[in-house]
C-alpha cells in the first residue's frame, strides 16, 4: 500500500521542508511563484512525501494523542509534524485573494 502525504502552503513554509535534490524543478517553481507574486497574486506551493504504512501508523498514533492533549497541545502537534519534512515539490500557483475569501462562503 502506498501512502502519500501532501502539504500545501506558502512557498516559504514549503521550501524549508523540501528534501535535497530536484534543484531544477525547485528553481523553475520558484521563478513561477515570483512571477505570480509580481502580478499581485497570492502564491501557494504543493509538495509531497511517500510514507511507508509503518511510518504512517506510528505518526498517526502520535498525532491522535497530540491533537487530543489538553496540555501543550500546539507544542505537541508541532513535534509530530516532522513527517512534513523531506518533501518533493510538485509545483506552485497564484490566485486572486478575493477568490480565496469566497472559498469559505
């Protein structure tokens, strides 16, 4: 069974979590994001990491405990998000901020 963890967010957040390698794709994606940002668009980035079932199960147990914790919940959640490291970039896009606001409606 293949489990893939996807992470979407600001390019600065995603890029600090990327694995080494794929420098050409990172460079092209960064250039596209800069073009979108220069055009006044809100930029977002998507990356992924494949997980073994064992890694996922171990992480999920820790995540469930952290999210239901009454003490230091945010700190415990931050500690389990290590699975969101060593990602591979998929790409980036730009969107008009007013479109993002309407998503909640």
